[in-house]
C-alpha cells in the first residue's frame, strides 16, 4: 500500500509544477512529538485550494503529505512535521491534485459534539444541559464542558458529577469569585445559584486532514437577587484536535478562550485558590496509581500553589495500560507561569485527583469592557508514559511554532 502511494506520488510530483519550496526549522529536539507547521498561503499563491498538493523531499523522493487549508482572514496551510532528529525538513508545494487522506471529523448528535479520528472517539463536548443524578439538587446542571476525554486507546480520563463534587464536569472553565455590578458572584459552585456558564451557540466547525475544530459561544450568566438573569461575560471557546496520521499513542488538543465583557460593566475576577480551566480526572486514579510532574520538578505532594509552564498528570489505566495528559500553558496567558490547584495525596480519603491552571490563585484580574482577553492551553493526551523531556519539547513548539522559510519558484 505504501509503495503504491509513493509511486503514485513520485509520478504526479515529477510532472507537476512546483509553486514553492518550504523549509521547516526545528532548532529544538522534538523528542518523539510531531510539530505542527503553518504558513500564510496567500503570500505564496492565489491558486485554488483544490489544485495544490504538498510533498516532503526525502533524497530523490517526493512523499505526499497531509495538509489542511483554513480561512483565517487569509488562507493558512497547516501540516504535521513528523518527529525527527533533523534540524530542517524540506517540502514542496506543487500544482497537482492532492492525495486523499483520512479526515479528523466532528460528529453532532442531540446533546453533544464528538471528535473522531481513525474510527475512534477522542473528545466529546456537551452543548445540551446535563442534569445531575435523580434525587440530587437540579441546580447542579451544566452545559459547555468536555467529557469524556479519551486516551488514544479508548480509556476515559475525565469524570463528571462525582458525589463529593457534583459541580465537577470533566474539563470546564468557570470563575469562582467575581465582582460584578456591586455583587460577588460564584460561577463555579453552582449549587448556590449565583451564576453559571452555559453553551449559547455553535459559531463554526471545521473538519480536515490535520485537525477538527469547533468554536462555541459560552455565556457566563449571573442570577440576580430579583430573579432575573444577566450575561456578564461572553467567551468564544475554540477546541482544536490534532492527531498525527496513523499515530495511536498520543494526540493534541488546543483550547483557546477569548473573553469579552457582555455589557458596559467590568468583570473583576477576585483572587481565589481555584478557578479557570479545571480537570476532574478519572475515578480510576488514587494515591497508589497516579502521579504529577511539573516543569519546575514538583510532584503531587508539593505542587499545589506553585507555578509551572506545564504539568504531566498520568497513571495506571484499565486494561493493564497507562496514560494521561501533559497540560501546557501559553506564555502570553495572564499571570504566566501560572499557579496551579492540585489536590494533595489523600483527598477524599482515597487520593482523588483534580488539576487546574488557576491564574487568579494569587491575584485579581480585571476584565474591562471593549477589550478581549485570551487564555490558551494545549493538552497532549497519551497512552504509555510521558517524561519531562517530551513535555518540554511539546511546550517549546507550542510557545514558539517552527519558522517556515518559503522560496517561491
């Protein structure tokens, strides 16, 4: 199969018109993790998307490469650079019919969006309201969260509505203490019915050979004391999922939140020990089978309240397997390197695990009307074991994507 694809590629590439040469610089080690490259396509050519193909140059061979073009005010072409020890990898953009590759897709049903790759579920996002179990206060209902987050081998890494914290919803993003219109509002502990975060609408969805992405509008809603509701903050959250072709050991999730005040009233997030992007992990983990390592060398017993660029949370999984997530914070995030909230060993008696980057753990954050505030995170979701070298490489290329040198032909 591979030989026939290569033969076909060499044949069409040999007779095709070369539009541009692309050289990707990899000054830092990749440590087994693919790197996403991208470049402004409109600065290279105005040829139609359907008439372009991408090939990697390997000696005398031209090997077809999966790519994806997305409109972002201008066309951007994305592709995946496979792990390598080389400092530079060469490609050509050619005028030809592109080779077919399997897409990563988002599937919608009556309550959720599911992103799939290679016939496997990777991530599910609930846009419909999910209610707590029968007999539990219905104030614990919630929408706009990720669950399950699956490993590449299919084990669940998230948990919702744990009896110790019914307001925990997989991976979700409320603020705990907010000063808004002369009142303090809690969007996290929703039983108090001061506020919540709701899915409002699907803004866009994109499927392709490199990633599947959707953008959802979240409304941070205040429940006023007079019985009315008011949207205090609009958040455009994009979730983009990459998986390197034929890779069964890891994939990448990028979560970007763009926040704007929904009225002329400011939204002041008050310092508190937890808030922001939280992850309630699988109930399979406890004191004996789960571990933490941060970019500063901290482990689970001494991480809470410290700062980091990245943190690995991993452990044993069903099926005599293991895996977890390397959670990466972007350098432009507020209060970077960000403080973390991590449950200590022994939590709930058995050592349940919770992780959060909490940028307001030690300071306030004032969001003013007419301005946009952005938080960006990357999760490398894996099976097996992750180490500091892999996490650092993944963070380096998240923080500073590779430079692509373009030579027009």
